[in-house]
C-alpha cells in the first residue's frame, strides 16, 4: 500500500491545479492579508492578525488540498477505467479508499507547512509549541474535508464533480470565516458559519493558537461532521465500486 | 500489500503445484447474465485447458465482454458458476492468476510509463521483472514518458504491459487491437504470442475474423449470448457449411487411389488429369497431400470457404 500512496502523492504533486489552489493561493493570500492587517488584533480571540491569518490560511489550504486531491481525480479514475484496472489486480478494494484518505492527508501537509513557513519568515511569527499544536490539529482536522471530496468523487461524474468540488471548497472557506472573520458578517451569516465544519475546524485552530482549550461547541461540531462525512464517504465508495 | 501470512503463502504455493495438473484454466457452466429483461449471456458452458490461446469471436452485443467481465469477477453471473484455475474469479484475481486488458482503461495522466507499470506489477505476488515487461510490450524507449503524452497505439501497449505485469497464468484481452493500425496490430499479436509461448493461457475477444484465425488455436463463436460454434478455425469454417473448400492440382498420369481417404475429403473429381478435392478441412487435406502421399503435386490451387462465410452463416443462424 506504501507503493500506492507514493504513486498517488507523486501524481498530485505534478498536478498544476493542485499546486495553484493548494500552495500558491493560501501562501499568496497570507502574504497579502498579513501585510494589510497583520498588526491588528482580532477582537473575538485576541489573536494578532498575523497569527489569526496564519490559522485561517492554513485551514483554507488544508481544506483545498483535501478536496482537490480527492473529488475530481477519483471521479476521473472511475469514469476512465483506472478503477477497473485496479479491480482486476490483487489489490483489495478497501485499500483504494484507505490509500486515498492517507494520501489526501499527506497532501495537506505542504499547504500547512508553506503557510507556516511564510508566517515565520515574512511575519516573524515565532515557532512555538503552541504553533506546532496548531499545525497538528489542522492536519488531523482535515479528515472531514477529505471524506467530503471522496464522497463527491464517488457519486458524481468528473464534469459535475468539478464544479461541485469548487463550490464546496470556496463555499466552506468563505462562509466558514476563513477569508473574512465571522465577526464581520451579518447575524444570519454568522449562524450559517457556525453550522459549517470549516468554521469548527478553524475555530479549534484559533483557540489553540490563543493558548485556550478549544470550545465544546466547535469540538462537538467537528466530530459530528467527521463522523457523518466519513460514513457518507464509505457508503458512497461502496456504491461506486460495487460489482454488477 | 498482501495481508496473507507466510503460512498461507506457503499453502498457496503447494496448492498451485496441485492445481497445475489436470485443472482447467476456465470452467463456465450454465452461465447466464441478465441486465433487466436483456439476457447478455444465455446459458454458456465452456471449459478451457491451460496453455492454449482461445479466441472468442462474435458481433457486437454477442456477450463477449459480459463473459469476460464475469471471468474477471467484475460482474456476477445471474445463474451458473464460473471457475478460474479451480477458484472463484475473485479468488483467482486476488491470487494474481489473472491479468487483463479491458476495452476501456485510461492511464493516470501525470505518471510515466515506467511508474505506472512498476506500480501495477508490485501489486502481484509473482510479477515479471520490470525491464522484461517493458521489452515484451515494446516500451523500453517510452519508459520515461508521461501517460498524457502517449499516442493511442502507445497507450494500448502500456495497457498490454499492465495486463502481463503480474506474470498471470491467464491473460484476458477484450478486443485489444480495436484502436490500432495494421502495423501496430501485427506487433501486438507478436507480443501476445511471445507471452503465450511460455505455456500461459490466453483468451481474447475480437470481431476481426482474421485475428481469431491467425492467433488462436481454438475459436469460440458467440452470438446473442450463446455459444454457436467451438473448434479450430478450420473446423469452424468446415462445420458451418458455408461452402466447402476445394483443393485442385494436376495429377498427370499418377494413380488417383487414396485421394478419397485424405483427411477432410468428401468428394473427388478427376477430369483430364486435374483433380478437384472437395474438403471440409482445406488445411488438413493439403498437409496430408504433401506429407501423407508421395504424389508429385503440381499447379496446386486452393479455394477455401473463409472464416467470414462461416462466421456469417453461424451468427445469422443464431439470430433466427
């Protein structure tokens, strides 16, 4: 299976779309935003802008990476017959979804690490134990988004998976408060934001960065989303790989 | 990758030794496959010994691909049983006994030929060496090229390489040359014969008659989900009754005795020193004429009922 993980990772690292959305966008936005608001403090968390934005952009990068590396490639593999190619080898069926999940999480790392690197080098954020805890939480926290991507890739054809993955990626980032702080949004939008896994995900990061224990609401929200989306991913995967 | 314990692997190897002797490569009995009201395969009984190359010939919609899907465990029969080397298709696939080239199958665009082939070969318990696979599929020169920069014919060669990568005992090819030009086809069949020559079993589906004729030692003709003929290409031509073949030559004043008992011969006609033999098996008759008699055969003329005639008459009969 290591062989398979390596193949999948190699393949995505050569994919231009992945590099643009996952590496260039979050790092670019971080540099831009932190330059504008890096010195201001966020009201709700008390975090400095450069750290608040570090968490936001790391969350966005991880979200983008986990959806990008799953939904469309998987939909294409199913349609183009690569899945069938695998089904007639000794590779067991469960290894495909497990590998996709592991690879998606591996591919989250470049996004997290590059945004962190930009924060450390350009904004002189110090690499503390807290920051490492944030990175670890953001890494594991990407599971529901990878599951969402796999669900999309299992249920839809590439031409419909593509726009839906984009909508999910940008919708979750925008409405979840990764691009603009939720506090800046009107009340109804705030309600929507709090219901989304992307808000729970980033909020856990912000709380850890602020030296607090993440709130129960965000933790419970994240766990609920992780369970539901993973169950959906497994169900959709089984449906997509069933033999006639 | 395998989750099997060393003990189980050991057992596998022992049972392999037993299964080689007297075990059919493929056994289909009473196999039916329905999709809703449509019977794609309708009562198929078939056994195939190991080490042979068998063609499944039939028009589109004859049930060839459905049969292949069931052999590979990609589809389950509605009724009947399918065994591959004594196992269910799923087990045979899991044991690495089967390699296949399906009709459709894109490669991963970002990966090179070498990466793709090496990945697939490592999934098998007893793969062929990488360089040997590349050589057999004529890909050595293209090994470093990315899949999205290959031509159609080159992609087909990679897919052939993927099918043989695990060194499977049974190689299944579903219309492998459909997208190839004449030269690629010739090279492809040469590669296939190279793989088959090591005592492996090959089953291929085609609707090109000459491919079945030239590359197999047994032809199974399917139409409407049923087996309509089974034998060597020559037997099928003869058995179809699509006009017997004739062998004519100058006899001069040599004796004509014994010509009527040559293999396949059904009638002998001699006029003015020229013999015309009507035969059910042109190949066998000609061979026997040269090897089995000491006649001085001159001006040999052979007009065979070709496989095309046979095929048409067989498949049309099944339509009724």
